[in-house]
């Protein structure tokens, strides 16, 4: 699924790209369910949730689902938002991680979410995906 198929308000219509939000500003609801592929063009899941730091207004994570069959065995991963790149040509997101590395990534069960606001977890996730926390990006 992609953001254009979930666009109930006409945000992504071709004639709006110059005047409207286009892919630079996007509705969060239209991003839920978007496919995520790696750089080898392998399907590595889809976006289940977008986690917003309400104190700062920053999008911190996309929660991806990977490895399920009909919802069975689903593992969730909090991926730093900055690790994802929008592929407007194919209407999907890209994540520079191979499937084997993702299988071993820090993940969780849908019934046992970690505290994603925990700074130690945040540092671990950013380290794993090769990104920097928002506060570190501000200093550089």
C-alpha cells in the first residue's frame, strides 16, 4: 500500500505537487501501511505506526512490521524516522538494512511495547541504524 491510495483529502494529486503539501509535508494517516523496502529492493515490512514526541513536535520513529504471515509471528521495530527515505517514484519508503540484519534488530511484540521515550533505548536504536538523535543533530 502507498500514501497515494490512502489520500482521502487529495493531498498527493499530481496537480497539487507545486501548490500543496506534496511529498515534503505528508499526512501521518496516509503513511500508515506504506511499504518499506531495503536498497536491494526486498520488501522488509510496512509502517504500522508513527511515533511523535509531543513535547518537541518531532517525529521520532516509524514502527515497522516485519516477518509475519497473516499477522502471525509479527515482530515490530522502532526505526528512527531519519533512517527512512521516501522513494517518490515507487511510492514507498527505503531503509538501508538487509533482511538478516533486520531479523536481529531490536524489536518487540505488539503486546509488549518498550518505553520508546527511554534515552538508553533511543541511543541504542540510533546506533543500530546509524542515525543521530534529534538533539545531537542540533549540535552539529
